[in-house]
C-alpha cells in the first residue's frame, strides 16, 4: 500500500538586497574609503625621491667613491630643501671630496662636498699618549680629538671634541710611531680654520690631555 507523502515544499530563494538595504551602502562606503586611502598613500610615495647618503663615517678630505654612498628615499616638504642634496639620478663628478665630516646614514649635503684640490684642509700632527689612542687607529680612520684639561679647569671638558669627524692621513704602526716621550704621532686632515682653532684651544688649557676617539 503506497502512502501519499504530499507535495514537497517549495524551495525558497534568498532575497536580493535592494538599494534600500543599509548593508549595501555600508559596503560601498568601506570600499570607497579604501580606494581614497590607497590613492593618498600612492601619492605620498610618489612625492619621495632618492638621494645619496654616507655608507659609513667619513672625514674631511676623504674622496667620495661609489661604494661610499647608498641611496636613501626621502620625502622633502620643500623643494628648496631637496636642492641642498644630491639626487641619485644626477651624475656626480669623479673628483669630489668632503670638506667636513659626514656620519654613517647622514644625507650627503652639497655644502659638505668640494672638488679635490680646492679644499683648504691641512695636515695637522698630533702627539697622543699611548693609552689615549686606540691601537686600531690607522690611516683612513675617522676620529674625534678631545682636549681634557686639568681638574682645576674641568668645566671645559664637556664643551665637546676639539676636532670632530677628522680623517687620519698617517698613523705609523705602534712599534714605530712612539718617540722617546712615549707618545704616538697621528697626522690628521682638518680644515685650516679648524687647525687654528685647535691650537688656540690647546694653548688656552692648562696641561690638557689629548684623547682620540675612533669613529670608524
């Protein structure tokens, strides 16, 4: 005997959201906001430019070579600020050298660069006690030179280094660079006016201790 199960229930279809459905408008607003935010980010990225920066600490008188520089992307608010630096897409002269020290990661300013042979740097000899100079200091090292006065005038010790970011152009080996006084002589490349200021400061202090701090 067969049983009449009746007609199957009619299938129901999900209703398509209408234009009055608030969920649809919320989705449209979210998508639109994402597009606007993405456009602004892209516009900000387009405003940045690649300029050269120093790969490591360098001192006055150092020649600039390709491996001394790294490209750094920067966004300048004012075009006048950009004009003070070297962009990656411009060709640099082959005979550039630094007229002052530049730290690792620092953007390379045009004001810190001159043509080789035009620099007013001089070679400054400095005699340093053995325990006041790192044994690793050699020709090409970038150093700071401090003048630490006697205790009676110690207030001057916090004024900063007497010479900052200067390059060692000659540093005899430890076993050859000591005189009978037990001091090691270093020859530093410094700007002429900095050399004059160094000697003036040296003469104004009572029994100063010369200390050399190596940067690189």
